[in-house]
C-alpha cells in the first residue's frame, strides 16, 4: 500500500538532527486506538528491524517505517514538529481520522 504522508519542513529539520545521533536505523511510526471511545493515538520510536508488510518512507536520511495496521490511520496525515515555551516534539495529525475524546482520557 502506498501511503501519502506529509512531513513539514519543521519535522524534516528535527529528523535531520535525529539522523546525526541515531541509535537505530529506523523510526517506527504507529497508530492505534488510544482508549475505549475510539480516539487514535500516535507513537514514534527507534526500531532496529523491518517487519513483514512494513512500508518505509525516507525523510532527511532516516527511514520512517509504518506497519500494516497503522497505515490506514496515517494515510493522508501530516507529521509536524512544534516548539513552544513549555513543550517540544513531533505532532501527527490526520484530517481523515476523528480526533478528540469523549470518554475523558
């Protein structure tokens, strides 16, 4: 499956920084239900190996890998990187997936 995933210039800059001191060859990007109401949560973590069915996307010298179960939640999404006064990090958004949580989590 081909995945359409936009990586903003800010996220590309952060990935470029990560590429300098990478502890593993890949970053796994995953998505799944975060709680009982169906809200989708996203994670990014260093990964040492590819798994069957993974899709790899090259970004600033780092391969982002996505497992088959996460692909529908990431297709059409955007990976961004935000810096604010008290927080900094990657943000993943997908306009095709419901956001928010009605169960209070």
